[in-house]
C-alpha cells in the first residue's frame, strides 16, 4: 500500500517538485553555527542525557560501487576494522566512559540483512545492544510500460533484480511498523541520531545532543540536520532552503534544469546536508500515525544487466524535515562528513592523515592544513581488491594537496606524496613508483619520466 501511494503520486506529479520562485535563503537563526552550540558546554549529568539517545545507522547498501559483494558496512576500512566494527567501538567507548546504555539500531535492506545478522554474533559480548529492522522491498518499474518487471512476489533466483530498497526515506514507516520505535520509547529513549554507515565522521556529538535535550529557549527541536560548507567537490549535495515558511531540503534532482547552475553555486547555497540527523522519537510516532510525513519522490533511473531500463521510486530521510516542528540546521565542521564512497576516499581514511581512537578517526595533528587533500584514482583502482594490490603500503600523505592517478600504476612501500602529484600511465604502459620514493609537486607520465610540477 505504501508503494501504491508513492506510485500514484509519481503518476500525478509532473515536472520538478519545487517552485523555484518560492525558494529563499534560510533565515539567519534557522542554521546555527556549531561553535555556538559547543560554547554552551556540557551539563554534569551528561549520562542521563546520553541514556535518552539511540544511534541509527543506515545499512541498506551493498559494496558494489567498490567492487565488493555483500553489505558495504563489512568492508575493511582501517587496521582490519570494518565500518560496522568502528561504529560498535565508538558506541561501546561511550557506554563505558559514561556508564550508559546507548543502543545501536541498523536499518538493513533485504540485500544486507542476512549477512549483517551473521556478523552481529561477533559483538554479542560487547557493551552495546544491537537491534535491526528492515527497509521495505519495492518493485522496479519498466520505464516504457510503467509496469512492475517482477513475474510474481518471490524474491529469489532471477527475480532478485526485480526489487529494490526504496531509499532511506523509508526509515520512518519501517521503524514504526517494526515495533522497535514503540519499544524504544517505552524504554525512555527520546532521540535518534541517524547517519549513513559509510560516513566515518558521524560520531555521537554530546554538544548537539545537549542542545536538543536542554534547548536554550526551552522549546525542543524535533528535527536537527547537520549541514556543512560546500567545497568545489560538493556541488551536488542537497541544500537547506526556506520554502513556504518551513526549512526544506532541496536535492539536485528536484531543481528545474534552468536553475541547476545556480543550485550548484557555492555563493548562493553555501551549505549541504551531511545526512547526519537528530530526530525526536515521539515526533516520528505522532507524524507516522497521522500519516503526515511528506517527502518528495526521487526518480532513480537504472539500466539492468540485460539492458532493460527501469525506474526506482525513492525518498530521502532528510526530505521529511518540513513535516517536523521547530526544525534546525547546525553548520558543523567538515570533519563530521567523511564518507567513503570510492577507493579514493578509502585511501584518505587508511592513510596517516587520520589517527584512530576508540573507533573514531581524527585528522592527524601533524597535518598543517585542516583540509583534506583532493584524491582522484583512475579506473584501475575502482575495485577494493585491485586498489589494495596496487599499494604495497599506504603512502605518507601528510603534506599532500592533490593526487591524480590514471592507468596501470603501482606504489612500492613507504612512498611519500607531497604537494600536487599527478601520475599518468599511458595505455599499454605501466608505472611502478619505487619503494621509498618521495614525490613532491611532480608529474609522472608515460614511462616513468619524473618532471617538476
């Protein structure tokens, strides 16, 4: 029935779902700087505040874009630790430090549920209660006929690619329907902190939590979205706007073509959504029971292996911000947004740019600039196993600004990269960067000719 409603809306709505003329910059006080929230400090009873929190990780995705089978959360990111290991370590550290009981909830999809549940036995002795619930399973629609491509409702064999998990906006209904939402409310939990499991910067922030539980004006926020300043690399991220007197998340897919460049501009829309969200449980329950959560439809076109064009109707968790009362954006430091979408991202988090402490990655104090280097690894590095084979050890990147690698390139042990380094092996050539090499502002091309940048 939920799919039916979504599909019905899809058939009725024509054109972009926002009227560009109504989009305004958010009012000054609707997006608070993190510094201001941090400046309030922490109360003595931080444990009692923490005990009201539940950490929810979006765990529906597969590692296919990085050439892995199975849940993305089980890819090794740092010293053999997976995304899931790091998450459990972070929460366990909180629970031990403050003697609290913060549970972890994983929203799985039918793609990740079985493998994730198998691995959870590994944490049975850790000091974190772990719960799971499943996203819905919706039918893929033939782009031409607008009919489902599944022959029947079974999910096996050839039928597996007829179905898809409908995006993380599905969290509200699935969480509610699983019964878990009510159970957690009954246990006295009040807020969930939701984030993508592949965002290694999304750790529990006590200052934001305190701001929610003890609001300065006495009026609690039902929904907080962490946003951060755009850089050139983030032009596609969704942004917070003011729309019909409500905060509203606008994604690039909703923007009329004529305004896409304006949307991407760093000057008009300075911030983007990190998808780190803090949401009141009671509000989810109230809105879900009233059927009042409104999220725009994202139409995601896909081409299946056999060449068939299908569409997936999805929704995004942050799009519901306009349905909640007293929403707030918090402009957080870039360090809270450290997603690992590609092996280029993986190289950064595996390197000496970061140090690992109790499951949290922090930028090394030895790095002079707080910004992350721009890394672009070519298609020979796309799959995790190829990427790992091409680095005998992860290079020293403390002084790196920009790295581009293209073609058949391998790195020996203890290579050091500084400044801007560009390595391009032409088709049919191979470049082996020798062990111990120090490349500073170099262009390496063709057959290992090293030039000054």
